[in-house]
C-alpha cells in the first residue's frame, strides 16, 4: 500500500512539473525566434509526457489501483522523468532572471539549449513515456482479463458458505493467543517443510476443537498468502454435505487467491465446459492440480499452497470420503507443494480410507494430546471469555448490579476447565449459555451449570447440555411448562432432524407454527444453535453433539426435552405432504412454452414459485417417511398424494434439477412396500419408476414434457390412466401404443457408430460401451445419462470390460491396441502394445491383476494390469482369436474363434483342453461363475454349454435365426443370455435348455449382451447404435401390435389425409388408418427392401420402389398389385405426375404402362409450395412454427417421418407407424 501511495504522489509531482515546463515552452515559442523547431518538438514531447502521466494517475487512483502491479513498479521510471523535467525547468527559468524578466519583459529570454541537448531530453522523456505506456497497457489488459476470468469463474457451481471466511462461518471462533501453540507450530512446520507428506489428518472425537483449529490454520495461512482454498463440511446442508460442488468451490477460491491460476482454470472451462459434471478425480486434476502446476511455471506463486478441509466425517457418502482421501494422498506436485490439512472424527469410513494410503499422510489424534496441555488451553479460553462476559454485562447495568472485577474467580474457572477436558465444546457452550442474559444475569446462569455438576456424575455431553435445556422450563407453571416442552419437541426436534437447515420463515411454514412462536422458543437456545437476526437465513446447529444428545435413546427417561427421532421424522413427513398438497400444480413456474428448457429458468423465478419450504418438502418427504419407520396404514396418505400430485412433484424436482432424487425416492418407497398386503401403492410405485426411467433425460431437460410423455406410455400404465386428463389437450388423437411396459428399461443413445460391446460395472450402477466410432462411453445404468466419453482409439472398439472394483475399464480395438482407462476420470492410464493385428477381446482377471487379450494375429496375450508388461504369449487359433475370458478363480483362460474352444492354464500358458463340435466360427465364449461350465456362441445359430472338467457338451440351445454373436452367464450360473444377428436377445435356463424369454426391440444386429451383477437386468449393444437395458425377470411385451419386422424407410400420407403408407426393409408396404392408427392392409410382392412409397393425387393408387429394381403400382383400397415396372437400376418414387399418367423417380419420370408403353424421361426437380406449421427437428422434436412442442421418445426415432396438416406419422424402431394429430386450436372445455 505504501508503494502504491509512493507511485501516486510521484505521478502528481510529475504532472505538476510537466504542466509547468509545457507552459514555459509555450512562452519561449512566442518570444524566441531563432529556435522555433527545437522549442516546438520539446513542447510536443512534454505534452505527450503530461498526457501519459495523467492517464497513469487516473488508473493508479482508481478502484483497481492495487491490482496494477506493472504500474506500481514504475516509480524509478517516473523519477527519471521527473529528474529530467526539473533540469529542463531550471534552465528555462533561471532563478537570477526573474527580476530582469519583469524589468525587460520576456524578449530578454534566450533559448538555453543546443539542438543536440533538445534531442537528448526528448529521447529521455520519450523512453520514460514508453515505459509508462507499456505498463498502462499491461495493467489495462490484466484488468480486462480479470473481469473476463471472473465472468467465466462465476459459472462454476460453488458452495458459498463453505469457506472459512464465509458469512456462515464469520462468527465461529479461532484459537486464542497462547493456546494450541505446540500443535499450531507443528502444523506450520509440516506446511513449510518441502519433504513432508501432502496430507495432514487431524482427528479427534466430537467437541475437541477440530474446527476451531482448522479456522485458525486457514486464517493464519491466508495472512501469509499461501492459503489456496478451504471447505468446511456441514452435514445436512445441501452444498456442504457432499462433493457435488466441492472441487469447483476449491478451484474458484484458488483462482482468486493464487496469482496466475485463474487464467488456467478459465482455459480448462473454455476447453471443457462440462468438466463440472465429470468425476471428482477428473475435476481435481483439471481444475486444481494442472492449473496450479501451469501457473507455477509462468507466475510468482507461493512455495506451498495450503487447502484446509474441515469435518470430512460430515460428508454424506462414505464412498466419497474414501475417494477424497485417495485423491489428496496421491496428489503430489513439485512446485508449488500442495498441503492438505484435513480434520474429522475418527469414523470407520475415514479410518478405512486412510488405511488404504498408509505412509502417504501425517496425522495427529487430538484427544490424545496430554490432558495438562488441553486443560491449560481451555483455562486460557475460559479466562478470556469470562472477561468479555463480565465487561459486556457491566456495560448494560447500574453500579449496584455490576459483576466484581475478579468474577467468577480463579478457582471457578479452574473447576470449569477440569470439567471440560478434553472437550472444548463444553467450555464454548457454557460460555455462550452464561453470556445469554435475556432471562437471568450471568452469575445465576453460571451457578446453574455449577449446581448441575455438583449433583451429576453423567457424561460430558450431559454436563454440557442439561443445564441449558433445564433453563428452558425451570420455574414455569405446569401448563406453560407442558406447552414449552411440546413446542420444543416440534420446533427444536425438527431443526435437529432436518435433512438440511431451514430459516425461521421456511421452518414455520413447514411445521405450521407461527414465526413469532418459533422465535420465542429459540430465544433461549443461542448457546447451542446459530440463530441469525434475519428470519430468511437458516438456523444451524452449532455442534452435532447437541443433536446426538437430544435423540440418544439412552436419555429417553432422564431428559424431559428428549426428542423421539422416529416420531419427529413421521411428523416431518406429514408436514411435507401437507405443504406439497397445498402448493404443487401443473406448470408451477408459469412457463410460456412446452419445450422450455430447465436451464433457462431464472433462480429468482424458481424461488418465487417454489419457495424454500416447498423445495425442502419435495426433496425430503420420502426420506422422512422411510426414517420414521412407517406403518402399513401410512401408505394410504402416500397413495393419495401420489395419485394427485406425482407428476407435479416430478415437474418441481425437474425445475430444481433434482430428478435423480425423485427416482431414488420412488425406488426406496417401492422396496419398503415389497411385501405390503395392499398392492395398489406398490404397483403404482413400480409403474412410476418405469415411467420416470423411460423419460428421465427429457424430464431433466424440459420439465413440462412430462405431461406429453403420458401419450407414449403403455395404454395400461397405471400412471397414464391415473393422469389421463393431464395429457395435453392439443394432442387431438393419441398414438396407438402397446398395452404394457416391455422388458426394455432404457435406451442409451449417443454413439455415432455401431456399438460392438457392452459391460456392467461390478455394482451394476454403470455401463461401459465400445463403438465403431472409436469411443468408449460410461453410462449411468439407472438414468441412461452418458457420464463419460473416453477417446483415444483410432479404429473400432470391439471389447470393453470393467475391473472387479469398477475403477478401471479395459478396451480392445481394431487399431491393435488395448487401453486401460480410469473409469472415474476418463483418463487413459496405459496403452498395451504388442499385437500385430486388430484386437477382438480384452478382459480382466477376477482379481483385476491380469488382462487377457485375443487378436486377429492368432495369439492370446496375458498382461500385468499394473505395469502393462506382457507376461506371456499363447499361440493357438490360426484364423485369429474372437473371444477370451478368465475363469472366476483367475487360474484359467478360455479362447475361441475357428470352430474350436481352448482352455488354458493362465500361469503356465499351457492348453489343458480343446472343445470341438461347433459347425461354425465361435464368436463368444464365457465361464460360468463357478467355473464348472463354459458357454459358447457360434455362427451356426446355436449356444453350446460345456462341462469344463470332462470337455463334454451338456446342452445345445437353439432358437436364434441368425449368427449368435455374444453369450453371458447370470451370476448364479443358472441362466444364459445370448445376442444374435436376428436382432433378438434370448434368456435360457442352463439346466433344461429352455428359452425362458425373448427380448425384442433392437432394429439391427445385436452384437453384445451381458448380465448385471445382481442378474436382474441385461444390457445389449447393437448395430442400430444404441445400448438397451432390459428387465431380465419380466421378459418381453405381452401384446404385439401390428408392425413391420424390419427398418422403416419411408412414411407418407394420402392426399385425402385418411391413410398413411409405410415402406420397410421387410419387403412389405403397410397401409394404416390415419385416424385410428390401425394397420388396414399389408402389401406383399417385392423381392427386396422397399425404399419409398407415394400415393396418387386421388389417394386411390399407391406406387412403391424396391431394391429388387422394380416399381409396383397398388390399389390402395383393395390392396392388389396392378402393375410391375422393371428398372435397369435402383430408384426411389417421389410423386405421381399431375395427370397421374407417370411417376417422378430419382431415376427419371416413369410413364405408367396402363396408359402407354413405359418410357423414361429425365428426372425433374419439384417441391411443395406449402410451408407446414408443424415440422420435425432432428428426428427428436415435433415443432410448431419453429418452437419445440413434442419430444419423441427413442423408439420413435427411426428417421422416417411424414407430416400432413396437423398429423404427424412416425416410423418407429419397432416397425410400427405411430400417428399423432396436433390440434391447432384449443379444445373447448
């Protein structure tokens, strides 16, 4: 700051001097005739110098003056200019000349410089001016860049209250001087020592002062300039209780605190805007680790960067806790040194997490510090606090009520300190209780604590909180006492049980109690609760131990204000349902368009229509219901709510971007009701899960489409029938749909190429797929969302598989490479090279220590999964190896391709058995989970089950109509799933050989099939570029609608709009009733795929073109073929000529033979003169006048769409033609 003031004062002095010299030059130019040129050039340079210094002054004195590092370093350059100007001034205005000038006038002046002197002066000033201009440019650029950086950084989703200096943390204490000194010195030494471990774990039981120490470390390092970021976890607070915003919050703070980091974080965000949705590890690497290293190479950064992470045990997910420990313990940076100070209780998940990274951290057990040191620090703390209490109280009362200067006395303070050891929370809570003088003076309140200690020999928590709780009801009349106890259990009980904190305003709305009453009941609890002055700010627990004490079942008989956790949960569940019933309705935010995206809804608009208490109720009613140990009759209230507001609830959660929580809640409720006597609610929940899962991605994107999705739900769907009236009235006639949900749970879209392989993670939560587009994709198996795209292969990916711990993925490609990927970050960890031809298959051993790969080069290679080293090469199949698999004890490998199956000893590399008998190439081979059987799939359309001990074939499973590409055992080894070129998946009973169910839905060859690890679902990958997830237990659709059996190439309306015709690869044309959607006629006769079809202008005749090189003319009413016109090549029919004597085709104009001999004319171009109001965009949305109106589900995206007037005809993947008519005018009610 002093440097800044020095520059500013120097600039002012130079401005004054420049102005004076400029004025003198002007006088000389008027009076001196013999040096006009020199005078004018010097005057111009001085003027330029003056302008530059004025610009500099404006910037330095501006609000961003402190940020101008280049300008602040200009003092020497400015002083050089000042020195030069002073010399010029002295020569232009000699001190002895003043009297003479006044006597003789300015004409007595003589120009004092030679031309060369003038040139030197101008050069010196010019050089100083250029230095200042350069600094100005640098600083102005920096300001603009910082504004740009902050604009970009503002897009990071951050937890605003998580930093040590946030508003939420501002009143929380730090260590007093001379307390915790040895510990703090130890932490400082760890930070400053370049050889110390990256992580310092301070652990201690509840109330030992961990958070206070963490705040102290953060304050101290912030003052020293090396605090990069801090994050104080807080259980129950949405943004502070999980890792959703953890890494972006750290990155945002780093950008503001460490020089140069903002630029590189911004660079990452520009290159990969979706990084905040990636895995936590990838976020750490891309938003923190890499920017820190890059900034260190280009800017002056501290030698160490400190991160303070407090209360890790309050992070909700145990897996997240262990992940974070793993990430930080492995985060080694040479410059700057990263130091992560981490505090927590010694909970099991944290101990397990640190046990996995032994030797990678430094730790200290806080409650293991000698008692005498802790007692000393608590004594210092209590002495300081009571001094403040005494001073504050004495300032508010008269002399006769003032506390004596030595109150409460050394013996009392020592007694309290001994009571507190080792819990600082005891000392802090006692002080807050004593200082809260709204009811009694500090002397009386302190005596309450001491009296309780003399009577009680209970736990420290009991000694801490019982005096505070008793003070709420002591000396109250019986009726008032009972009322206070009742209110306490409702109000305070709710506060300690809430899933996330609420303000007084929101809480009062939720529990239906007046805000004044809530305020009154909280007034005496400032020692245990953080109660802001503003009613709109959340009320928080000061320490979790208060909650632990209140709900401890052991206190039920002894604590009058004991809170029954389950009763409170049940009460909150009922309150949540009441709030939702009174507030939820369709289009709650009043969106103007049905296709409005959630991302465009402003947060203030959202909070206006969905206030905090309603948001809380939507998110947590099911949680409270389940935690309340619900009784069977509680289902009636849930059923009533869901049958009225299910869709409204989902819409609200979509607007809040929390649809995943909705799916989780429905599933939790369904599990609770699994054995419920009344199936009504259970069936509704199952159907709601199917409905939400089928439409998850569009509901997340465009909330109001939930009501349109009803139109595509099965006709017997419970949700559809309950909410039938919610189907938008502008859908004038509903599409004909199947009756019940089929076995397909999800369709995963996004690949631009054929999908060759699919695999479940071990926990069945993720799916990996490999495609001809060279990518591997990681999908959420519950929602269908693509979470990662792994890029690196330069050719088709033929095989993917998860490691046993689900942390890695191995992929095999036609590019001759095997790649090992981190499934969480998407990073390629290793490339395995060695095969001389494309690799068909790569699999992990069951212990994930080895990888086996099979290639077109005829070899199997066994690799070390950690080092990437090839440990052995097995030479076997002459024509290549299509499939390899480890046994589940990892001791054997099975391989296949050329009609034979080989079983190998994985350690010795020797072939133990060859299984022969297949009549065609073997495409897939797999061990059962008990390793007693092998299943193989072949081009001969069969699956064989082999006994691995005897080598005999025990079963031959037949039923597929084309090559069988893939086979998979269920995890109990009782079932086998197979995938075939006949577009079907079949599930077989291994013992009987019977086909139990057939899964249909793919529109092209099915290349891969796999069971989930719970064997309840099956995933399949197809040439149709999709992955489908199926229910393996329910099987296929009960009802088969009339449909094509293959891809639909063309859909067209008749001119009278009464019919729709469709043309398919199944060699048929179908005619559909445009009103009812019924298939009225099937036209057969073509010998190849039918690529196009058109109606005549009178709608009585139909023309179709086929890959059999013919055009056929059909009677559209009777269905007979009236003419066959042979062609010399392939063509598509476009339309009938206006006189209907010919047909426009891509081959030319064909004259119909029934009018004259067929002849061919050159093709002509034509187009409709009508611009339809309706259109289909990207095969995904039906639009009206350019605005998204109706989303088409994946099965309706075959590419063949026709629109006539207000009716849309859609060729579906299933082979059906779906008809939807849009009403252009609203229906009358």
